C-alpha cells in the first residue's frame, strides 16, 4: 500500500496562498483518482506574520490514512520550499525517510544549493525550479505592499482569489507531479490557473539524482 | 503565540524557557534567530560618489564635505592634502569638474565644492606647521623639470614617499602655470608663495633659472638623479596663421599673462583690444586687458553663440558683467596696419570640429569685415616645446612619447601634466595635471622599488542615478553663493574678484551634500530598524554592523538609507548565516542554554543593572 507525505515550507502572508494551493490541489487531484487524501495548514507556525516560515501538509494514501488525526507530517517523503532562502534556515529534512525528494524554488542550480541541504544522503533527487521566472513574477520581496494582498485569507477568512495556482505555485506543482508521480498530470492540470507556467516548468526543471552523487558520511 | 503541537526536543525543555530577555544594544534580541526569515541581506557597500570620480586627482570630496559639516576642519584639510598639494590654489582656480558631475545639480544646484575647498585651503595657509610631513628619507634623488601644477604635485607626493626631490624651473620664480597663466585677481601671488613655501619645508629643493637643454643636459639629468619627471607643460602659443601676425601690437595670450604674473611685463595696451579665442585663457586675457588699461575689449570667436564656447560658464558670465563684448562666427585672417596693428580683417567662420583637417572652416569668399583695434591678443591654445628631448621620445604630435604609466620607454624618465595629456581627449586643467603628477609619482616609486606597474583601476560603481538614493530626505535648498566684487570697481583693480566662504557658509554648503552612495553615519538605519538588528559601537562610517542572526530582511533600512550605501544582496549568495531551527518556531540548540545562563546571572546582578 502506498502512503506519501508532502510538506510545503512557505513564508507567512506573502507566499501563504502559494503553499496552500500546492497541498490543496494535490490532495484534490488524489481524491479524483480515487485515493484517500487530506491537506491542512500549520496554524501554530503563525502564518499571519510576513516572512514567518510556515508549513502546509498533504497526505495521499491508497487506503485509509491511519494517522489522519496527527497534526504534523512526521516523515515527509516530499518537501517543497516555496522560497529558496529557506534552504539555509530550517531542518526541513527532519524525519525524511531515504529516497525523498526536495523541490526548491530558486534560480540557482542544484550543484550550488546542495551545500545548504542538511542530510542530503536521504534524498533521491534534488529539484530546482525557477518558479518566479517561469510564472513571470515580479519577484515578491521587492513589492511587499502590493503583493502581500492576500492577508484576509491568511487570517483564515475566505480566499481572496478563487483561482488555484495563478502564480508561482503552478511551476512548483508541475515539479512535484513530474518528479514524484504523486498524482497524474492529467488529473491535476485542469485545476491549475497558470497553465503556461505549468507547461513550461515540465520542461525546465533542474533535477539532480542523488543516490549515486552523494556518499553517505562524505 | 501558542506553541501547542510544536515539536520541541527534550534537550530544549529547560526550566527558564519562555521568559524572553530584553534586547541589548550589543546583541539585539538574543533568543529567536529570526535571521532565517530573511531572503535579502542588507549590506553596507560604499560606492564612489560622482564628484570623487570626476575630480582629476580623485579628491575624497564627499569625505571632506562630511568632515566640514561636522566641524572637523583639520581632519578635512588632512584628507584633502592626500591628493591635492595646494587646496588654496585649486579652491580658487579649478574648473571644478566635480561640480559639473555633482548629483545635486540634477536636483537643485550643485554643491559649491570649490568654495569649500578654498575654505579648507585658507585654513591650511593659516597653520604654522602643515599637517603633511616628508616621508622617511630613502636615499634616492629625483629631479622634476617644471614647477607647475603637475611638477608641484609629483614633487609633493615623492617627498611624502621619502625621496630627495629637486625641482628645476626655467623661470625666475617657481609656480609654472599657477603663476604665469592665472591672473593675480584670481590667485593672489602670496597664496601661491605660501604653498611653495610648504613644499620647501618638506625638503624639496627648487632651482630657478635652470633650463633643460641649456643649463642642464639630458645626460646630466640621467647621471645625477635616480629618476626624473618631465612636467614641462605647454609653453609655446599657437598661431592663427593669419597674415601680418608679426606686426607690433600683436600679443599672444599665455606670454601676456605670464609676463604680468612674473612681474616682467612691458606691455602697454591701447584703448581698443581684441582677443582672439573663446577658451578660458582667452577669457582671462580679456579680463586682464581691462585691468591693464584697455577701455573696449572685444572677444572674437569662431563659435556661433556663447554656449558653444569651450570655457567655464561662470567665468564667461563674470567677464560679460565686466563689459567685454563678444563677436561670434568670425575668424581673423589678417592683421592690417603699417608696421603696427591698426585693424583686423575678419571673415565669417564656423567651428566644424574636423579631426584630420583644420577644425575651423573659414569662408574666404564672403566679403571681409574690417575691425579697428590698437592691440590684439591671440589666445587659441598652446603647444609643447621639447627641442631638447632625444628624438626617440618624441611622438608625432611633437610632444613626449610616454606610455600609459607616464613612463618613457624603459627608462627612469617620466612625464606628467599637459605635455602628456594634450591630444588624449583629457581636458587640460590644473586639477588634471595635479592628478597626473600624483599618479606618475606613485608609478615612479613602484619602478624604483622594482614593483610591477598596474593600470589605473576603473571605479566599478559610481552613483549617477538619483533613484538609487532616498530623495525624500533631502529638501530643496539653494546653493550658498560666494560674494563677488562689483563689476565696475573690480575691473580696474587687481583685487581678488571672488571672495571666500565664512565658516558658517562653508558648513551650510557642506551640509547640502547628498553623500552619494557613501555612508555618512546619519544613523538612519540604526533608528528605523524595527528590531534591534543594527549595532554600532560609535556613530561613524564603517562601524555599523548588521546582526544577521536576527535581521529578518524586511528591507526597511535599505529603503530608508538616504545615501544608497545599503544594498539588498540575495541571502543565498552568502555561505554564512546558516542557522537551523528545528521547526518554524522551535529554538535551535544552545539558545535556550544561553538564555538560562543569562537568567542565572540576573540573580547575581545588583537591581539597578537589570
């Protein structure tokens, strides 16, 4: 029986919706495929503070999810960092079983980023995707006033934008789907608003296979 | 904040957890390493202000303006003396390329940098002992040919490096172009004498009435000195190739000014004087002619309007105020008269700027005008006179062939100043000659010490764009004007025309400086940081430090930096600053321990320190 945990690390307010879109769309696609799935946010992380790190969780299983009432993902198989700098700050690899996947939104290559990853020997692949560029995004941090608009939905009220993944989440979802096969592309693609970025990301991922590349203890 | 559900390892569960100590000035807040919230790291990176970049000798202008603003005049004078041997002279005569480059010029009015420099120079003149002393003698002897700006500058820098310097000057008095090319009502001779006295106090020997090729030969220079700097300037005047230029009453610009400056002038001007040329020397000649007794002075230029004339606009304005007339689009083609100039023949002409032919196009087919004058002063540039120079070191322009370091082949001979800079596109002005003298002095020092010569480094980042600064911090404020003598009285006397700043004026003007791209310790970042992330032991440039463990990268300091010296650099460009937290808010190992230690110490401290 297959059971997969996906944890998304994102930043409070300014990229909160991006993280939420990833877990929600993957969980919804899995249900369409007849699997059991759930998606939730970690409110303890204080997501209503700009830039604060915050986590979103998704679980997909062929059968009943036994730990459905546990709050955190204890052993994430897939970790997504919506903002590249997070690679330096947290132990996002904690609990990852061998053969995991780490997906990072960054314009750097995996060769460069690998130095910041704690415990890379557990990874089967390190994936870098320049989501901000693919989604043609005016990079978030330079225009906080304009771009931190989604405060209401961050506070737990209604989603301000009804679109799913209109922005940098689309290439990241493409990276998750292509490199892990957690759900099928056909199922998830119709939900995605930014189809162009999704399509482009399918061809422009920097994937570094790691089983052979990194020696344990090296 | 609730911590319910957050994974906290057992090792972190200690008694005092949860009590947050107050942030301190040295460490900022010391509990949560919120530095990993940051994607952009603020970095202090001083850029080159455009004034420093434009200055021929790269004076640290922003630096001394900042010191003047704070009332540290002596520090400011010492800073200026690093690059400029005679600020009291350039504070009067410089054509201030710095002010043309000043970013404030795009905003309201450029800073009056020259006036502040003059204020500092005059302060230096009043000191009993100069702040600069000769370096420890290194036993090597250097000869400098020419005591003009380039020679003076090279001698000054070499004396600071410990060389035994001898200046050879062919005129009876030292000073070169500073004395012989600048009228006394711009630069009073006692100011220059004082600066030369300072040079002599540094141990520089000045031998006047010594001409190379006549009193001392090339091989003697080679034999008697370890190295030699040729800063001979451009001493021969250009002719306009008009008929009858040899008639009595025709005077050339630079010899006219030089003889007056040296006190050897025998010229008696008639009431009507024409000046040929539209440059700065021509302007000086026209104004000097008024002071020498001329009543009507007319300046004849090939340029079609005054805006096109190759001169400093302020000087042109002052000249017109004194009553000099301008006659545009004319070239002198002949000097008429029976043995003595009586009139000039003028043809319509225009400045074409041609490089391979004559840059002046004269329309000789049009009818000529006759212009009656008693004297004509021709001031259309100068050229070098280097007959004594071995042919191998002459170039096709008839000047000295020097490489980009100012060196003549593989010899220990160097050349500096106008004689090298003419024809290179570099504007010929005192400050450029001073800068050349300085660079050649340092190159000479390297050669004698057997070091490799390196090309002059090009500044990488000069701020020209006002958007890189935060202009909301700079209210519009007019320039503090220097007082001028009234035109009618000044044109009859040799008194200095432009008066210097008072202390209050200098401080007021220096305070207008934007400090483009360079930290001037305004303390703004320190005050606006929402967290105590910026620490400084004292308020001074280079003392500010960002506590990267705690800076969240909110960019407030970067946006609010008035000068634009703070930059946001992507955090991933740095290998440092990796702080692993277990979860979003769980504290990393060690921090709780440190907090506990601090809390333990609290009990031992007297109450007033807590």
